[in-house]
C-alpha cells in the first residue's frame, strides 16, 4: 500500500512539473490560430465579428488603459491567460480608414460601432485564474510605467535646464 501511495505521489509530482499546462491551452491555441489566420491580425474587423470568431460572447472582460480618445482596451479573462484587444469606436456606417466624421463622444460611445484598432491583439499566459488579481497586477504595472516615465521626463528637464544655463 505505501508503495502505491509513493508511486501515485511521484506521478502527480511529475505531471505537475512536466507538461501539464496550468492554462486553458486548447482555448489559447484556438484564439492564437484565429488571430494568425485573419487578415491584418483582426485589425479593421468589428468587435461583433471578432467576438463571434473568438467565441468571446460569455467571456468576462475588464477595461484597461488607453490614451486613444475614442478607444478602449478590453482585457478578456481565461483560465491562466488573457487577451488584450484594442478597440476604436466609429459612427455607424463609417469603417476604419474611411472619411472623417463629426460626432459627439458620449453619443458615439453609446451608438457607435466598435472595431479592432491597428494595435494587434495580445495574448498573455500569466497562469492566473482570478481576474481581480490579474487586473491588480495590470494596474500596478500601468502605474509603475507612469512613475518611470515621470522620472525620465524629470531627468530630461534637468538636462535641458543645465544645457541652457551653460
């Protein structure tokens, strides 16, 4: 009996460290394949089309950071990985790359059509299953990036001031 228990524990240890992914590998590969096989890595497709293509209808998502005025970053949560989609909203009847348009932002955000923007989708394996933890890590990294950039700008400003004083 102890021998069977030892062999079972050894097999579990071996499987957990060798080859059994701790993310939904089948779903990840399906999404990765669909993105790679699409024209322009999904850019220019409507969110409706992309949702259908990637089966995102019932997938939880959170909004991420974007500096694009009429944009949105969506982070879709899967077991062990996430998908980042960068979107832009345009008036109905206007497609990406088409003529210019005039619209008020609140009206556009509620009545417009969301499109995958020119920024390609990003898949990331993080081995997390909790969206709250994933988003907490995400926002920590965003804020750290802003702090780094602030320090870089401070150094540049000090160099420029030193150069003008010489």
